[in-house]
C-alpha cells in the first residue's frame, strides 16, 4: 500500500467517537467523514467546483453502474475515474454487492459469483469477487470494496449466516486478486442483526489485515435502534487502527449515533435525493419547500450556511420547485450536502473537545423541536 | 430615465455592425450582446456564478411566465427580480406578447387587450398594455418591453398590418402607463416580412422617443434569407442613437448576419435548449454528443474554451447524456452559453478593427466545413 495511512488523532473521553485522518494518494480525508454519492461518475446536478465547495473531501462511485455504463474500459481510457469525472480528491468505489441486492434483476448467488440481469437492458451478466476487483482497478479509485453478499432484513438465521460466510470467503478472494499498490481494499462485515455473528465476522475479517473495514447490510429495513445495537456490538471487534466505514447510512441522527459508536466514514444518497425532492435539511430540522408557507419567506434555508442556495430566499427556492426548474434540485442538493459536511466538521470539533455526546444530544433536540408555523 | 445611456463607440467601416455600450442602473452591457434566457427567473440549470462565468452581462426573463408563476407580487415581495433570482446585473423582461402567440391557449386579441387561457392550468387571464407595464414594474427589470401583437408567418397582408398597427397603438399606451424612472421601455417593430411596413412601423415608433427599439415577430417560421432581408430594410429606419434588439434570434449564423445589419442585442433559448439535448456548438460546427464516435474521445468540446464543460472530455459528456445524468445538460448549457458569449466578444473586437465581414465569413466557413469523422 503506497500513500495510505490512518492517523487516529483523538478518541472522545465520553464515548467511542474518533477524530482521525485517512491519508490517500489523492489527499487526506478528515474523519468522521461523509462521502457524497456520485453513482455514475457524477454527483447528481453538481459541477466539480460546486461539489468541492460543499466541503466534501472524498466521493463515492458505483462499480455496478459504471461497469454497465459507460463500461470500465471507457473510464480506463480516460486514465481512470479521477480524470474521467474531473475529481482530483480521494475516491471510493463500492463493489456492486449492494446493487446486486437492490437493483439488479433475477440475481442468483453461488460461491463462484453472482449472476444477474442488468436493470438497464436485461442483459445477463456476472460479477465475481475477482471481477469486482478487476473493474475497480480499471476505475482506479483510491479505495475499493470487496464484493459482499447482501440479503434483506429480517431474514432466517441460515440465510444471514450463509451470506456472511460467503462475504468472508469472497473478501479473501478479493484480497488475493488485488494487484494495485495505489488502491486500498476495504473488507465488509455482514451478519444482519445478529450481534454475535457480526462480531465473529469482524474478527475473522480482521485476520486478512486489510487497510480498512466496513459495516454493510444495514439501512435495509431495520429500525434506528436495531442499527445502533448492531453498531455498538460490532465496532469494538473492528481493528481500532483502521478506518471504519458504515455503508449507505444515513439520516443526520443516524450519523451522530454511529459516530458515537466509533464509525469514521459514511455515504448516503439522502442529501441529494431528498434535495431533488424539495426537502432541505436545516439546523432546525427538515423543511419541505413546496409548502405554501414558504411562498413569500425571504429567509435563507439556514442563516449561517455559506452555500449557494442560502444566498437565495426560501421563496425563490420554492418557486423553482413549483415551476419545475432544475435549478431547484441543484441548489437543494448543494445545500443538503453542505449541511452534512458542516455537521461532520462540527462533530470532529466536538470530538477533539471531548464533548461529542452533548453536541449530539443538542443537535438532535434542535432537529426534533416542533417549529412555530 | 435615470442611469440609462447608449454609447455608440464605433461603426464598422465595411458594414453596419456597431460596437456600443448600453449603460443601465445595474451596470454596462457591451454590444453587440447576447442575453441568456432565464424564462422563469432561472437560466435552466445554471447557478448565478456559473451564469456570470459564461461572460453574460444581461439576462432576459419572461413577464408571461412570471406573472403566472410565482406571480409578480411574490417577486415584488423579494424586492424585484434582481433580489429574487440573485442576479445583480442588468435584466430585461419580455412583455408576454410572444408567449400569447406561442404558448397561451385560445388567445383572442382586440384593441383593449389579449384574453387567453394559461398553458399551466387553463385559467382565463387577460393582458393589456397597461397590465404588461405594471407587471414589469413589479418585476423591476432594467429594460421592459412594450406589449406587442405577434402573428404567424406567412400570413395575409391584412392580418400583418392589423397586428403591426395594434402594436404601435399599444406601444403608446405602454409609454403612457410607465412610471418607473429606473426602467427603460423598449418599443417593438412588427410588420411581418413586408419591408415597407417594417420601415413605416420603425419610423412611427421612433416618434415615441423610446430609449431602445426591438424587432419582433421574426424567428417564427421564415427563412434565414427572408429574415436578413427584413433586417436590412428595417434597421436603417431605426434611430442610430438607440440600441436595436432582435428578439428571439437565434443561431450563431443569424447573429452574425444581424450584427452586420446593425443589430446590437439578442436573446435566444437555442444555446440552453440545444445544450439540454446534447448538441454542442463548437468552433468547428455543432457536435451531437450522443454519437458513438465520442465514446472514447478524450478531447474537450473546444480546445481553447475556458468553460467548465471543456475541463472534461467528450467521452465523459457523452456518458452523462447516455446515463441520463442532469450534469450533462448543465455542462452543455454552460458550454453553449460560453460559446455565444465568446462569439459576441470576438465580434465586438472585429468591429472595432473594421474587419467584421471578413470575421463573419471566416466563422461561417468554419462551422459549415464537413469534419473528418
């Protein structure tokens, strides 16, 4: 591994929250960190300058989507994902395991590989651990993920254990297949809501001595409390000297709960997807911009937010959504991503000052407080 | 009129092309100038910073659209269109005359007013010259347009003359209704393809001593040659000491032809609309980005273009369109608007160097040259 190093700077005195820096060949990532999702080599609606201005340091892209379109060879012809999309900071690619579960059609998994039909044109395709690594090496992300087997929750213990065991076997095959020294491969802990199985998976995965570890298979239907229980059990079994990545999570309150349990890295489509649907995260809780009460509201979404959307009024933003102007989704995506990045920056500050739990409680109280109309 | 002044700096020695500056309360506009179209208080997909970066100095918005949604009172509550949309440069509002012809349903025009049904919800509405002025005063644009009566071409001489006469009567009523000293009211010359009628309209309109004059009712189905003939006849009859605005035109070659006939100002949806449909204007003619030949084309759209899209490859831009990513339309809109602004900047330079006709011929040759595949 060249150019990768996880620097654990401080653990909060009152909880497991960690302030770290993950160094990559394309620069450092201050942790805890949130990655905006650039599924198909673009964070929906955002130009690279706008993306950088949100405060994002690391961006996620999806192996499954890029392999289908434009094809990893097209990305490789551009010298990889960095050059292709114009993002010169750290990039992480998901392996496709989650999309096999959530998006692909007629997915059949056996130990060799997953066979599925493309959600775009029904083409029959296969994805093996070796192929997932090869695609990610073509894409040239800084961090690649092992191929994992995701199952729906709740599910039978047999199905959950079978998928978790397969994920462990596949992690080893991914590690053995990886050839790039400038790409870090992260393992993925599966195991559903079974805390003992999660711990077992985390410990067996740690034997592979990977540069980072993720928790997968959450945010698939379980409650917030169930997720927090799993995290509380799992993170202590994950190596303390490697970054811990909670995949696909989540709401601001989920992030705070996970940070308190020692998670360092997140990704989620929520800020951009909700933004496209006129939902703005603010310091006083979410706003639904289509509401008539914003028709003449001259205030910005958040008084102290430095983003481009907050140079406009709620009245203008509402107008854009009511008129179907794409600038509405763009501006709210920018705002929500900025909200997430500012939340994480505040969290990092709270951790180094050993007051993360108080910070977290205060934020959650503010978001939940019913607003006067 | 406070803050308005048309400064005619130079007329090309070889043709009627003019280099001028139109001073407004929100700053100067170098002419000939092209206004991007922000129909509903947004240039589709562009943040204000991106819009400014294209080189645009003046932006157009539409009275008809804004009166319907969000309503001019909502815009006025924000202190007018500048504050509402966040554009602090000069703004021009069209009066709605063209939309009554192109978009509204069941439009019936008599001398009093136009009665029509909203294209959004079928509501029955009316627009009179007085109301068109009142709405534009609420919007607070720098330049307001008189309400004109636009008819389809070709048409009978009677219909064309009737609409042109009504446009003259309405221009006087608009002038008499206007109350804001910080808003310039431009007249509109109608008259179809009848050169004599156009000249008559231009001369009778000039009697109103308005701060600027437009040519309307073109780009509605006539050929390029017909349009140029009308322009060649009309512009000499328009006051030389006022800006001349050709409404809704057009293609790059149309702009060059009109500039040579003494036109100073343009607007058109073409750069943004075509951009949204994957068509890029380039120095070597238009490119259709969905074409397979761009799949691995690592070149930018234009080698010397400074826009955000040209920091990417044609391969990436094509991918965005094939994947349905909204960043594709955004980047191509940025590029096409930048192309138009650079074309106008080059035109201004050519005029002051008395070589506009040669410049224009050379550009048109380049755009028409068949490219090697």
